[in-house]
């Protein structure tokens, strides 16, 4: 998520951390670096100047608290002001509620509705969905397909153009659900007919929440959409989609935050599982390489059971081929490996891209290879020599190169885990969290 944004922020702070003296010149250089990174990430120039002026003033005027160095104090100020830029956290209650989904066509609203249904279902709630998108052909078919995948009932009427009627009948049909999500129609522009219809649906449904779905690629233009919908129905939360594939996410995030409509979720991929709660503290923490342990724990609790993975072995970096496969299988349930690793507090450690480069096809091939290994080889990969590689490849129906690739990947993961636990002295989680006042 926003790799360039995060890398730029980390580089700016890393440069500050390397200074022997934190004086006006050092603060001025930090401010210039932050301005460049934020503007390149499409954050509004006015907001950038307000943010960096505040950082500069606080850094020069405030005295560090007892026990904190000037460098650590400035780093904490940057962290606090970046969190403030993202807006306040929006509370999501896990109880009976009706959610009205708004947004323009192409924003990812229908897919997000399916993801949202999955989110509440995972929390143990009975969820129902109504498709009131009567404008886009195939909207009901798309939404019902998504809902079938997660076993959530979806009400809609093919060929009917009366959205108010559909919602009226849908609410009766799904009266037994705890969370009702209504997907409304989108247009290419904020036409009056669209606004009038969503006002009528909001009145009819007595929606508990009115959430706006916005494409991250819009950048600063997101502000106008958020403002217009808010004026019509009182938007109380925003979901930003496609955060995994755009450099303009910084603009969308800050633009929405500027309107006062808090960000509730961000979409981080294409499957129904790829929807994350937006926590400003966790988001900035992750961008700065401090991880987001709260989100990681929540995702792990939902996706895996304790017997799926030996967490202690993973953090100690001591694991066999057998352990590695179990852990990769467990991590796969939690989502893309890179997203999971970004939730770990790695400081300025950059993990090699090949640590993430494992596909489902490769996973299957690795299993074939390991099925042809002896228990001794699985528990002690160091003994696997050339003759053993040949025997394993023949027995598994793979090539010697496939066996070598598995061993290479195992060694990469072993080195990565050692780096994460601070084996090379680059990463100290307690020190990093202390700098930013984390817990």
C-alpha cells in the first residue's frame, strides 16, 4: 500500500535520525523532504504547507519531555501530525444496523458492498444485501455472485428500474438480518437524479450509516465527491478503494479527511477478504515501518487457529521446511504475504522482494517436492545434497531446479525472519515504538 509514499517518509526520518545535532537547519531539511514526499503523493499543497509549518513550529518551540532526546521528540511530532492529517478514526459497531452505500460508477461500490458483507459476517453477524443499482446492467448479477461466495443473502429484481420499490420489498424479505447493506446506483457524474434517488433511499431505509465509496486514483478530486454526497445525505464514513495499486492514495486520504468525513475502510485487493479497517495511527505506523500489530492480531484471529502456525518458532527464526510450509499456508489465509509483513514493525529494514514471491502454483509445487522428502530432510534441510536433490525431483515429478528453488526460498525466509527479530542489529521494536510514543 502506497509503497512510494511510505519509502519517502521513512527516508526523510532516517536522514533526521542520522543527524548528530537537531538544530534549525536539520528541521528545515526535514520539512523540505516531507513537503516533497507529500506533494509527490498528491496531497493538497495547502494541506502540506499547513502540516509542515506546524511540524516546524512545534519542533523548534517545544521542549522535549524528560527522558526523550530532541531527535526522538521531533520524530514523535512528525508521527502525530501525519496521523492528524488522516482524520479521526471512525467507530464501527458490531450490532444491528443499516448501511447505505453511495458512490459514482467505477468507484468499486458493488465489489466493496460484497467485501463489507464478508467483514460483518466474519464478526458473527447475520448479514443481508439489497441491490438497488438499477442503472448499471449486470450490477445485481455481480453482487449476487459475490454474496453467494460468502453465503450471504442478496435481494434484487432484474429489469426493474424502481429502486425505491426494490428496497421496500428487499427490507421485508431480509427482515431477519442484523446488518443490512444497500448498494445504490452510481453515475459518471453527480447528476441531480442520482442525488434525489439516494435521498429517497436514505429516508426510506432510515440508514444507520451512509458510507461513500471513492477510488483512490481520484486523488484530490475525492474532496468534491465527498462534499456533494455529504450535503445530500450526511455521509458519516468513507471507504477508499484500490489502495493497493495507486500512488495517488495520499491525495484521496487527505482530501476526504479535510471534509470531516472519516475514513472507515480501505480496499487493498480484489477478493472479498481484501478490506481493512482504517486506523489513522496504524496506517501511519505502517507507512513509517513501525508496523500495525493491532491489525495483524485482528486478521490472524479471524483467519487462523493456534494449531495452524507456531508463532514462537516464526519469531525466533528457527523453523524447518515442514514448519515453513505450515506457516505459509496459515499466512495465505491472512491475505497477500506482503500485506501481512507490512503489519510487522520492521523499522528501516527492507525485506527482499523474493521473500514475497510465492504463488499458489509454487506452493503446490513445493508441497509435491516436500512429499518426496524423508522426515530427516524435512527437519534438517542442510543435509539435502546433489544426489538427494536428484532423488527428490524424480520422486515428486518435478525438476532439480524446482527442488533448489524450494531450498533457496526456505533460506530466504530464514534470513528474513532473523532480520525481523533484530539479528543484525537493524531492528529494535521497543526502541522504535518508544520514539513515537507507541504502546
